[in-house]
């Protein structure tokens, strides 16, 4: 059966991707952020999944505002990197996992989550930057296949935080019922506090962010109680992206260990964070150990 080995929450700020693409990660501006990632990256590299389920939002790159699914899933065997205005990032296209997509789609539908099916999807920074946070130098190909799950965080009314946590719990059950012996990682992306436009552009609420970072581990239910209006009031119009972390948190379940986290301001004019949680299956599994056993 499939196992969930870890969950990663990470911001997906485009300039974090650009810093990697343009070899600026050791510049004074970027070094503290990337130093903060290092322990998590090391651990993840030693605990490689076969497939990543990545919860993210499209930023009006693949889906314009004419059709706005609350939740959607990519079901393709490949996803091209979106051109967001400067040409596509020079990173590998994403290989899909259509059999797992299909399994998850059916199981989520049976649990009452009716996801829109996207058979054709270009993935934007919301998905590719988290992949780069996991694997900074993928070479010719990303190290795992991907199932994208999309959440509408752009257009009122966004799904409630509670609905996101509940979707995550159903997603966890669906992944664990997949009959193949594969290792799966779940990514929750976006956040932390940020507002990109309007009077409050540049808003950072460190107190809210740090509280969220603490409670995502021990008390996700309390974060599920926060209304969409309060996410936006406290964390900015785009800070509501944090509800996507709750999908990841629901999927990994309560028996988790915080491997590492880091919080950094600013990245662009946003707050950025990463939090990595291992499941018992993840802690028991190490690519290095397996290399030693099999080698
Ligand atoms: C920016 C864009 C994002 O989608 C995000 O989540 C954070 C920052 C930006 O354009 O700076
Ligand atoms: Fe975003």
C-alpha cells in the first residue's frame, strides 16, 4: 500500500524561484532564507518520495477568471511549466501520475469532495517553486512524479479553512488506500502573510504567522476555525493561501514529528516560511539506509 512519508509546508514566492534560477542564493539578500532551508532539504533528500501530491493555487496563469473551481486536480501524465510573462522558468516540465490522480479523484468524490478535473494544465510558480525548494538542482528531470491539487484562494468565496482540513484528511485516507507500494510526500504551499496590491500592499503580520507555524503542528483544528475574512484581515489578501497548508496537515495526520522549520522576512515583500513534518513511515524510511542495505 502507499505510504505518506512527509508533509512540507512552504511559501511559493516567485522570486525565490528566480533567485535559484539566476544563481543568487548566496547573495546577502537571499542567503539567510536559503540557509534556513538547508536542514529540511538535507532530510528530504535522504527520504525521497516516488510521487508528490502538491496542493497549490494557480495565479490566473492556467485558469483565468472565467471558470473558478473551488478545488481541482490535474490528471495528466505531464504538466508544462507556465509562461508567466517572462518565458517559462528554465526548470524541467513536470511528470504526472495519472493512475494515482484517478484513484484520488474517485476516492475523494466518494467522500463528498467533487474536484474539477484538469486534463490539461500548465503549472505556475505556485507548484514549481515548492519543487525547487525540495530539489534545488533537478538537472534534466524532477526526482518524483506529481499530482497537482488546486485550491481557489483568489476569488471570493474561497473554501473555508475547515473544508481544507477536511479535504486533507480525506486525501490522506485516499493516498493510503492506493494499492501500489509507493512513497508519497504531500506539499502545502503559499503564505505566509502577504498582500501584493492595494492600500495594505507589503503587509506582514509576524505574530499571526508565528502563531500559525506553531499551531499547524499541534492544533490545526484551531486554524480551521479562522474565517476567510480573518485570514485576509490578519495575513493580507494573499495570506489566505495558508489554508492550503491545512490540506497537507490533514493528509499527514496527527502522528507527526516536526523535522525543521524556518521563517524569514522579506522575500519580495512577503513573509516566507517552511515547515517539514515526518510521519512514522517517513522516519522509518531513509534512502541512505536502503542504499546501505541493498548496496
Ligand atoms: C508573490 C506571488 C505569490 O503568488 C506569492 O504567493 C507570494 C509573493 C509575488 O509576486 O511577490
Ligand atoms: Fe501565491
